[in-house]
């Protein structure tokens, strides 16, 4: 696991890096908040261990700014600030866990394991879309109906993914065209309507009403039964 250790105390940082490497982590260390913010955005880390009292940029601000930029890497805050208000503030800023200094390395490793396991579960959940009896695995881009494979073209899958990932949200034909075909103007006649029609035939089966609703003059949306 590639882990970013953000700690300005050399003794604690060295101890953390050694402990993590003994557990199979690839540890990268910085003692500066601003550098941690830059690394957290650009590098591909699976975990960030973040001290709060840092030069350059406070750890709470690092956490908040990373979350504002949609960085979802699990963050474990490690700090001597341990009042209830401190803990609540850290969690509100987007931290996944909060450990008080001084700490036992066994507890830290157990917390890390729990946080990263939750992260993997949540990531998998985001990859699996389901509406009624239709399911789509976004990693393999395979769709099923009632557990049986659906034979869909690449464009049909792309339309289905767009609608299933945003159930209830209305998409204009132009928005679907832009997202799926990468075009703003339809070069063919009603290409979006044609593909939605094909999708309906494949995913609706014998149900009374279609999962994909047409909003006349506005577009389409995926309905939750």
C-alpha cells in the first residue's frame, strides 16, 4: 500500500515509516503541510496519515482542501489535539479516523486496516450500479437483468451507465449526446432516441412501465421503481 506520512517530528515520522514498511507499505514522508496538499492531489496514494500542527499549512486545512477537490484517499489524523471538539472538527473536515498521540503502533495499524477496508468496500459499491433488477458493474462494464447477462453495445452501455449513475436526474438529448458521443450536435436523425429505444427493449422485459422515462420535450431519466 502506498502511504503518505505527513509528520514534522523526525523521530515520530521515522518510527511511522519503519512500522509501515514492516507491514508492506511503500511510505513517502513529508513534514510540510503545503507539500502534503500538493502530493495528496497529484500522487496516487492509498492512505494519508496526517499530523495537524504542521508548517506551511495546518493539517485540518490540508484535509479540508483535499476533500473539496474530491480527493477520496482515506485520511487518518494523528495529533496531540484530543478534545471532543478537535475530534469532531477533524471528522467534519473529511478525516476517516483520528488517533491521539502518544499512540500504540498496534492500534494505529488496526485503525489503518479498518479505514482502508471500508474504503475498498465503498469503492466497490460505487462501481456496482443497480436499479430494480438491472445491474451494471462499472469496472467490467457488464450489465445483467435479473442476474442474466445483457447483450449491449458500447454506446448502449454508456447511455445506461450515465442514467443509472444518476437515478431520477433528467438528461436532455444534447447532454446525453455530449456525454456518450462527445458531440454537441446530432449528425444523424434522433440517434439518442434510437439508442434509448434499443435499451428499453433489452432492459424492460415484461415490466408494465419502462425504467427509462421520457419527459416530453426535455429528455430522459432513469426511474427508481
